[in-house]
C-alpha cells in the first residue's frame, strides 16, 4: 500500500531580500485510500506544500524528508515524481501552445504507465472519462489549457487524474473559481478515483464548500507554514463556523 | 545590437479600410519597381522594408560591392515533356511575372548572366516533381529562374538550396489560365550562407498557386514572396515554416496584391526560434485594391520562442480599398515555451527533452498537414527533429 510520508519539511523561496522560509516543519502521512483535507488561510503555505511535493524549481527544500513507500521523493526530478505516482492538480494550469489535449494525454499516459496504451482501449477510456466530466469531445483537439475557461481547466486537471491513476493525488484549490455545477462535476470525478481505494488524496482548500462533496477522513489546519491542528471531518465544521481567526492571530480566540 | 533583447515578440499590425486611391498611406503600395538597380538608393537600414535586416551581414549585396564570383551550381531534373533551358539575360520571356521591388532584387536582375527557364507546356499534368538543386560552393552569385506552367497544366516544383553561398536572386512563377503549380522552396543552407530573393508569382485566371517556403539554414535569409493576379478566379496559398537558431536572421516578407476581382489568398507561416540572437521577421502585406471585389484573404503567422535571447518581429498589414469582399483577416501571435510549461508537462511524467519535442512537433504539425504533401511531410518532420536534437544536446 502506497504511503507518502512528509517529515519536518522546510521549504524556502528566493525573495528580494534573500530566501524566505515558507514551510516550517510539515509532518504528514497520507496512505492510499485516505483523504486528507488541508485547510488554511491565504499565505499559510498550502500551495507551497503542493508545489514542493511535485518538485517545482521555484521552491528550495532546506530540511526534512518526503518519501513514497520509502523512496526519496525529494531526490527525484519532476517527471520522475509523476511516474512514481505523485499527481498535482494545479490551481492555475498552464497553457501549452501547439500541443493538443489528446496528444498531451496520450504522451503523459505513456510516460506514467511505462508503455503506450493500446489505441482502441485508450480512445474508449478517454471518451468515457470525458463524458463523466461533461467535457465536449471537441476539447481533445484544442491546445492544452489554451483559451480554457476556469471550469474547463479544472475539469481537464481531473480528467488527467482519472486517466493517470496516481498513488497520491494532490489537489491544489481545485474548487477555487468553480460554480456549484462545475464543483459537483469535478468532485464526482475525484470521488470516482477515490472509490477505487487506490489513491491517497491530499485536498488543499481555502473553503469548506468542496468538503460537502468530497468527504475527508482527516482535516488539518495549516497556518504559518505548518500543520497546527488535526482532526476528523468535524474540524471542518468548526472552521466553517469560526473561520481561521483563531489560527492567524497567534492563538487568540474569537473574531 | 543589445544583448538583452527580450524574448517574445514585437507584434504590430494594421488594418486600413477605406478609399485611399490617391495617396496610399502605406509606403509599400507605392514602392518603386524597376529592373534597374540604379533606380534604388542604397538602403541605410531605416527604411520600412529594410529596418529589420542586418545590412552589414549582406556582404555587399545591397550596396553594389558584392562582385559575382560564381560558384553556384543549378541542376534541374524534370520529367519528360518539360522544357528546361539556360538562357541569356536578354531572353524576352524574362521578367514577365513582375519587376524587382527592392535594391537587392534589382541588383540580382541587373547582374545575372544566365537564367534557368523551366516550361511546363499547356495541358501537361506532371506525375513527378521538377527538382531544382541550387548548390553554393562559397562564392557570390546572382541568379534568375523562371518557371512557367501553361494553361491547365499541373506541376510540382521543388527548389533545394544547399551549401554555402552569397546569393541574390529572382524567381518567377508564371501560371497560365487554370494552371496548378505547387512550389516548395527549401533553404537548407550551410550556416554561413546569405540568401536574398524575390519570388514573384503571376497567377492566371482560375489558376492555383501553392507555395511552401521552408527555411532552416543560412546566416541571413531574406525572402520576399509576392503574388499578383493576372485574371479573376485565381487562388494562392502560401505556407511557410522556419526554424531560427542562435545568431540566424530569417526574414520572410510577403506581399499579396489583390488587384483583380474574385481571387483568393491564404497565408500561414509558422516559426520556432531558439538560442541567443535568433531573429525571425515576418511581414505579411495584403492589399485589396478598389477593383478587387469578391476578394477572400486570410493570413496567419505564429511563432514559438523556445529559449531566452531570441527575437521575433511579426507585422501583418491589411489594406482594404473596397468593402465588396468575401472576407479579409489576419492573425499574428508569438508564444513562449517557458519553465512553467515545462514544469506542467514534466509534472505529468513527460521527460524534459520529450516535453520540448512535443511542443515543437505539435506546433508545426497542423501546418505540415495543411501543406498536404506526404513525402515533404516526412522530410520536414525529420528536419525539425534534427534541429531539436541539436538544441537539446
């Protein structure tokens, strides 16, 4: 069973006046089949955690370890991490001119699976996954994320999640910018993958709204670069009612 | 030139609409045209049509100092029925497609000694392409080529430029009524070559002209494809593909003169750039004159900048003197393949080099398909692959 273990992770970015530490000792273990929601105010470092795990060059790991089934994730290149089973659904998916969605999906699936999917089953697989996510077939011929609406970009991310079947899925604010219908469609996609029991999910979000559709096993509150409180789904209800004020004002309670 | 030219593009464009027959606002319309080099002043680099060109790298083609030394081999292989001649400069057929419109083209016209004339007789439908191999052996040369396709004849002509040369040339395409001509001009020069040429097509009534310009090599390549219609119903498709590496200057300036009613033109040029001081220039001028009712035209230029330090100048110009047209449009865009795109593709398991290849191949694929010539398609994709290998390693 795949397990992602993050231990005492420290991460910095280059800022104008030298490196600035954003993650200050993150400890978290995500097992296959589990869903962890990471919630926190803006600027708490949630997205930095997501991008650091995927290996974005902007972030420098200054301490700690990340392992996937004992393998050192931090030693892997970005593509190696993806092939090892780490998937990041991005908050701001990037436009790639000249590359069609269908070409991209197939190249990616070939890389992650280690062999080119058989054409006939592949076409069917993509078609079904697109239908589930209510993505128009013409989408396949468009360039990756080029001219996509916010909702289309997020559905495209989840389409990749469904096709690549990672061991660990990191969803970075997948709910942001979605209307209720799109949120439902996207959440259903995430749930289909979760129901296989094959994926450990790290759901990063600012709002509790998405947790109505995707039920987490664990909720962690992220503030000032580390997890400051962990609990079950009930912790999300508390955040819904009380907001993050208790966590951002140095522990002072109340609004 | 500054070292830190920003990657990306300067993209300007203009659409002018209205009756401006008296004094066209755009200089190119009234640009002088002459067979005589003496009618053109030596350009100094600030003129509209020279402002992007590094004159100091033209080895004197533009100022009369480049003396012909020979060293250019032209071999024509043609299927049966095609007439291939080498003629003197006095041959009355030469110059019919149109006059030179800039100093270097006029210099070429004033300086060439022998011209190659390829004639496809009327009604002949060729099943094999005519191949013209232009191979430079390091000298300075002035060339002239004329390809005439008679009424209702159909031909494919492939012109290959290889080797090293300092070449100024004119190529004329004369299409009879209902003729169909596809010309592929490949600039696969050695790294030091300088090639400046005007390609002028005179498209007859109901004739179809298809031009494919492929530029990979050279130090400076500046091509000026022009289309003029000899009668209504003419159709011109102009495709171009270039891959500009560090230090190379590749310039494609197109002019389509819709001077005749009910003609069509479609232009699509795409280029990739990589390396320091790689410079691609694309100028797309389309003029729809007042008489040219029923014109349908579209032009597109796309550039993909793969690394820092490359520069693109893309300038589409559409001048419309009549509203009685079917359609007229243009599009120009320059995109960058940047670290975020690379990260995105790699985050989906795609290795670094393959990600680059994917982007570049994808970028050109649509155009290559549009060109629709199977054997050329393979050659182009192989060549693109080769350019990428060179850059990746």
